[in-house]
């Protein structure tokens, strides 16, 4: 029996309220081509990378989590470069040397490994990455989260980086850190730093867990005590002050893996949403006085719709309904499905099941996730990286594998999504032990490409090739009174009756960061009638009648300048 017949046969057995779910189930039937394809250019682009989890048979917890990636323009030449975070062998089990990798964009579709030249060929058990210009000198700096000591690398502006961890005030803090982001929570024009921590773990504190009572297996996070996230305030002199306790962020029960920023109350001060593993998620609302208050329970983001704390991994926020309000995606453990939340005015509602996102993600263990307009039709799609934590999972549950296909949910513009991963080519739907996920227009052709990392495996770069002739417009923002990266700026456009909004943001996804320039898909539209920018400083600027097919540089208080191409 085919899917259409199935739906017809059960139509008389369901209530009207269940029809959105049936429409989602049948969304793929008779639908047109996605309008774009992915091409795996990892090898041809020169991305020769293999992640090292350090696994040696000891089943240490960090080995399950993989590492992240970032797009950044480290030399400010207008082209996005690639940073891939790496782990290392554990002490006493040394077999090989491994370090993160920085790839410079050659502007011809290829990349050159400049790690050694840039001064980043350093061994550490890296987990996540956050990129931001914390000293407003015009060049992005890099924070790498680690098992052990996190590392802050200052960009010299000459193609090299200097380790400033100790002198910055971030040193002598050993933890199991995961995702991080830069944001200006007090709107003083300086980027502050938020760091997620997972659990209290070290090789010395490792717990013996077993499925059969004999052989060691990877523990779930319940075996360990939680750890608080950290908040560091930028003093403006190259150093940071730990304000975790005084800001209201301190919570030693958290087991945090993902973090994203938003303006939940639309008051101009950035808030934070933290995805926790087996603990309630947190929505830290900015009180505009240097403190935060957790509002996740009252707005419906702390638990599943059944009132359960799920295993939150990655998180992203975006206006995927073009309603002017941010929605939320949170990836979870297998059998928990990805959460997709819409804002209803005061609270959020998980619409994953009726939107078409829930069922396809139910048997997957999701990590990185990102909202992006892959088809450039003006509606944000959702990409998800999947993969289990243990290679023996097939012996535990027959319907779940260790390597799992990524998902790419195409937004139909009417509240539902369909997974088109198998339709876009490039081997994108081939099973992988996926972890980090980020997007950027690395080849400057106006559409968004994807970077995906795998645990103890390769990194994949997928070039997006448009087939339907859809157009876009891009904006690169530079703050003056605001932080130079303009992180936290909101851009809204009106084109042909379609309203869209994007935020310039650090963090999101899982251990990863996408590019800072923002992209709006316009379908076949050739102009944008209105552009409104709200800067982190509170300043607003409006522009009118901009041509599609270009990138515009917007300097706070100094107007907008079209660039050559994208």
C-alpha cells in the first residue's frame, strides 16, 4: 500500500485536529524538486581532516561528543575560511599527534591548510568554538572550548594568532566545556563570553558503566554531577571578569551542550537559550541590569510536551514562520525527536509532530542543527546532523544505527516541512556519525553551503548549487557604537509582500558557529523595498529599494554600500 492509499484509508478514523499531522506525513507525495542540490566538495576543496576522539577502549565520556566547526573570515579578505576543532589522544595512550585545522579560502573553490603558519598547530582536547572580535580591532578572535583548559586565541591581524588565555583571565579553569558564544549582554559595545559546561568529569573521576555487568560501556550523563555554565564580562582592556554567580547564571545542576542567543522579549537586550542533556533547558532572560532570570519553565521550553527533561544537544533560533518572532529547534536523543517550537505570544508550543519534523527525527540522535534558506525561496529550512554515541548501538536497539543520515527539512511556507536529504544529492543523506554543523556562502555565489563534522571521522563540505534560479541578498554589518561584529543586530526586510528577519549571531547549532554575514532568499524577486536594521546599541536605520543579487556592507551610522557581487 502506498502512502496516499494509507492516508485515504485512515482518513475516516481520525479527528479534524489530527489532519495537520496527516498533511505532514503526506507532504513528500507529489511535491516538486527542492530547487537546489548539494555537491560534496570536501576532497576537491582540499579539506583533508580527520577528527581524533582519543578512543582507546577506555570508554571515556568525552569520546562520544565529537567536535565542532566554524566559518570565519580571519584575514578579513571578504571570503569565509574554515576552522575544524580536534581532540587528542589521552595521556598514557599516545599514538598520534592531532590538532585543530585552519583552512584559508583561496577564492577559487579550494582551501589551503594554514594552521602551522597561523600559530594554531597546538594539541588540546578541543570540543567547541566561538568566533568574535572581542577587542573591536577588526579581526575575529577564537575561543576553543576543551576538556581541561579552554583556550582564547587573539587575532594579530597579520594572519597569525596568539594564545592569550592566561592574560585574559580565562586561565586556570579546568572543566568539560562544550558550546560557547560571544554576545554583548550589557550593550556597552564589547563582546562578553558565555561558555557551556557539561558534567564534572576527568579521567580520574571516570565511572565504570556496563550494559552486561562485565564490559565497560559509555555512561549516560546521569552517572555524573552537573556543572554550571560560565559568564565572563568584557572589561575592555583585554581581560574578562567572571560574573557567573552575580549574574544569576550559576546552576550546578545543568549539563549543557548547546547555546543560542535571542531577544525573547524584543527589548533590545540579548537573552540565551541553553540546551541541557537530561536536565531542563534554560531560557536566561536578560534583566537589563547585568543579571539574568531563567524563564524556560514558564514559557514552555524547559521540558517536552509530556513534561519530561529530554537529552538536548544542539539548538538554533530563527524566524522560520516569517512572523516577526523567533522559533526554536532543539535536537535530542533518539526516540525523543527534534523539538520545534513556535512562539504563541507568551509561551512556546512544540509543533514538531504536526509540522513534519517530529516523525522523521524520532529514530535519530540529533546534534548540530541550523536554520538556513537552502532553497532561497524566502523561508528558512532546517538542517540536522545525526549520529549515535556508541558504535555498539545496533546490539542494543535494532532500529537505530551508529552512523545516521543527516536531515534537511524544506520549509513549505505554510507551517510544515519535508525531509529532502535524499533528493539533494552529493551523498548528503549517507549515514554519518554527525556532530557539528555550520553554514556559509564560502564561494560567494549567493547561496548557503554546509559544513558537517563527524565523530572520529572526516569533515564534509557541501556546496549548494541553485537549480530553480532563485535569488538572494546578503548583508555584512559593521558596528561602531555597537560591537564591531554587530552580533545581536536584527535585520528585517520587505520584498514583494514577504517579510523576513535575521539576527547576526554567534553560537547556535552544536559546538559550532556559522558565518556572521546574513542571507535572505528572495525567490525570483529582483528588489527589496525596505530594509530595517536595529543595532545592538539601540540605533535603528532604514534603507529602501535595494537590488537583489548583491552583498551590502552596512556600517553603523555611516550608511550602506553595495559590494562587487556577493
